[in-house]
């Protein structure tokens, strides 16, 4: 009885962890980075909102860099500086 209870608990824990991983999935949307525009286009420091959005969208940055319309905004010295200031490594795609 104890073994089956432990097995059931293990299954529940695994399912909860899998669910947590799924809920962390990011919807790639470059408009989510709109709070970073002023920091990228000028010398102003990024806001907390900008930094949180960059961290949230980090898995999407390579996808954005592959898009010619977005690459010219993302692959700039200021974008790299903003990412660095926010503690988000700039992607190597």
C-alpha cells in the first residue's frame, strides 16, 4: 500500500512540474518589447517593465533577429546595451 501511495505521489509531482513548464511557455510577440523603444533609440536607461519584457521574450530574440523587418531594431549597439543592463544575455543565433 505504501509503495502505491508513493508512486501516486510521484506521478502527481511529475504532472505538476510538467504543467508548470507548459505555463512558462512564451508567446513571441515583438510588440511586447514596445516598452524598450525609448531605451533602444536613445541613451535613456531601460525601465523595469522593459527589462521584464526582455527577459520574458528572451527565447524569441533569435526569431526576431531572423526577421529582416525586426533585425534592424534588435541588432544594434543600443539593444545590446539595454539587454546587458537588464541582465539578459544577447542571443547568439
